[in-house]
C-alpha cells in the first residue's frame, strides 16, 4: 500500500526479471466498495490495519477518451469471465482489448497501458467493443446498449 487519496487506495509495485532488471513499473488506484450496497467506502471505513509503505506515490487518474471510436463487435459475458464477487474479472477487460488490437500492433511491445473501470458487468450482459486508433495508440471502450461506458482502456505501443 502506498497511502490513500480521497476514496482510493494507492498501490505501487514493480516486476523484475531474475537478474533484478525492471520489466514493469505499476501504479494503481483502487476503491473499496460495499459488496451489498455497491457504494464506495472511504479508507477511514476500512476496518483492517493499513500496511505502512515508505514510498509515497503521487498517483492520479489520467482521463482519456476515444475521439471517434468504431464498433468492432459485441461481447456477452460468460461464466468463465466472472470473479468470486459475481462481476467480470478485471483481467477479462484486458483480454477483450487485446482481442481487437489491429494485427500490425500485436507484435509490438507496450510502452504504456491504462484502464479505467467505470461500471461493473455481470454474466449475461452484453457490451459493444469500440476502438479508436491514432498511430501507435489504441483506445478501447466497452459500452452497454444504453450508451453507458463499462470500461476504457488505452494501449500505447513502442
């Protein structure tokens, strides 16, 4: 844990190879949500002791939006997409984004990957997968039929 900001918990971690070489530097912001009411809880409501962290992270949510996304396909969530809380597992959204990245970018390395989870999805719900590409940046939105955005993801490639 790297502290809190407003209603969010900040986590920072790195991934290294066996020689200690940095492969990935990750900052995340998480909200604690009451599983019964689905309302966001403030960190002061968290009943467990927070683990102290010496590194303070100046994390912030970077806004990004697809300018002119085009619909690629519909996707209906299935049982294997669901986590123990009854909603879609976070990794599923990244898989969906990866599935619609243009072929010429698939073999390239990621420079940056961002994702914002906006509205949870459940088994049986369908979203439209929308893609906007500008050079080496792909922005993906998952939208419900009523226009609400479920998630936004953006990948920048080297």
